[in-house]
C-alpha cells in the first residue's frame, strides 16, 4: 500500500508527502533522521490526513495535486478526515 499524507508541524504549517509505510515515515519525520528537510526544524509533527493507493505513481500524483491546493483547501481535507470514523486497522503493515 502507498500513501499520500499531510502533516501538521508544531508551527501550524502543513507538509504533504507520500510513502509506502506511513508509520515508519511519521517516526522518521519526528525522529529528525531520514525525515524531510522541511519538517526537521518544525517538529514535532502530527498526521492530520492520509489516503491509500495501490501504486506509488498514484500516491505521487495525488501528492502533487494536494501541494497545488491552497491552505484553505488543504484544511478542508483535514476537516473531512477528522469527521470520519477512525479506521486505524486499515493501514497496511509495512
């Protein structure tokens, strides 16, 4: 499983990326090593949105599309996900 995800940094800014292992990637962002250069100085971060895809290419395309959204549009995505029921069991193991 591949994921497009959005993080909220400690300063309130949003970071969007993609990964094939959401749990490990979140740990990398918060651990300071192998995380994105952007989030190293802005941690800790928390996961506020994610979508699952079958292929890496789909996840990368969605990442690109989300990065083009305005902050307001990105926040609408996070509001939508927060209002959905939590489905932690749906994340595929790494």
